[in-house]
């Protein structure tokens, strides 16, 4: 019988997830490519990770509003989303 091999890229996605899990609860800078040369840069807190997605909490521009956005690990793999962790005086790019 043929052995089942994981799809190509699965190991890379698992590595990205492991890297991101280390920074849950920390402040990050999120750079997202929205298409047509539109790039959004926001600061937020990496709130949680799940098997296929991660959640970032972004404090609203208006008082008392909190926004949560989710991205998949494949967004990081395809460089649609970039995450930089802000810890102390240094910045760490997660990929």
C-alpha cells in the first residue's frame, strides 16, 4: 500500500504556527497587503492561535472599540501578512 505523505507546505505551516504561538499575548505590528497596492499597518496584541488561524486584537481608533481580525498561517507563508513582535527595544520578524 502507498504511504500517506503530508501535503507540500504542511511542515512549513506547522513551523510558522509554532513560531507565532511563542508570542501570544505580546504586542505586534501587523502589515497586511490588501491588494491593488493597498497596505495596512496596525498595532495590536496577538490574542490566540488555533489550528488554521491566529487572532489579533486591535484597539480601535475610537474610545472603547476593540476589533479582532483573523489571518491564516498561509497568509504569512505567501507574505500577504507580515508580523513583527515588539519586545522591549528590539523588533522580531515572525515568519
